[in-house]
C-alpha cells in the first residue's frame, strides 16, 4: 500500500530498520530487525522469557522531507465485523 507524506504529500518508500544495539563493533548496524509491538500489560513468558507480540512494525520514509512513519501490522487475521454480527 502506498501512502502520502502528511507533511509534503510525496509518496512514501518502504525502509528497513537496522539494529545498532549490538555492543560488538563488528556487529553494530549489521543486522536488519523486524520490530514488533505488544499490549501494554504483556509480561514475559515464564519458559522462554519472550513478550508475546501482537504484530510487527513497518517503516516508511519520505524521500522529499525525510519524515519517517511507523505503522503497526497486526499478526492476527483481520476480523469481518459483518460476519461476526451474522454468526
């Protein structure tokens, strides 16, 4: 889906976010990461210690003004409200 920049109306471009959190100089900035988001009340799982994600974050950049926008994409299938009301 193509979107317009809310500031200058140019077409946004998809970009990848680069992980620069590694403390090793050879790895810093070398890994692409898929950011995810979780519910505010989410807790780490007991066994693996991971926080359950609700979806991933997608980034887009405006080539004209440099504004970067982040969008959340749910990992659960979209629900059809009309189908639920009929069911």
